[in-house]
């Protein structure tokens, strides 16, 4: 499922918080195994953070201010980033 930012219209793909936390953990484990030089060269010395899954990649809007995407929100073939989505139960 894709989600659209209500502030700027940027489209993201939905992931659960649990999935995002696991991806952060996996990346940081990989990152910690790199030399400091490679950490800087490849990732500007930055570890991953759950915060990158909580805000719009384009404008920084909170993940709670998104809606379900509809046809036409995003051209086919575009690269999109993840955003946390916890459906209401």
C-alpha cells in the first residue's frame, strides 16, 4: 500500500513500525562493521534512525498526516521511500 503526504503530495510505501525498526537494526549492524573511512565515504558517517521512517522524505511532514494513495498520485516507475503506517484497529 502506498501513502501520500497531505502537506506536499509525495508518495511513500507503507511499512509497520516493527519492520522499520528491524531495518534500522540490520543497517546499523552492517554500518558498524565498516571501516570509519567507508562509513564516511558511503554514508557520511550517519547511522540509520527510526526518524527517517517517521517523516516525509520531501517536506518532513509527520507520518500521521498521510492518506492512502489514489491513482495519479505517483507516476509509474518512480522511486519512493518508506513511511511508517499503523492502521487503526
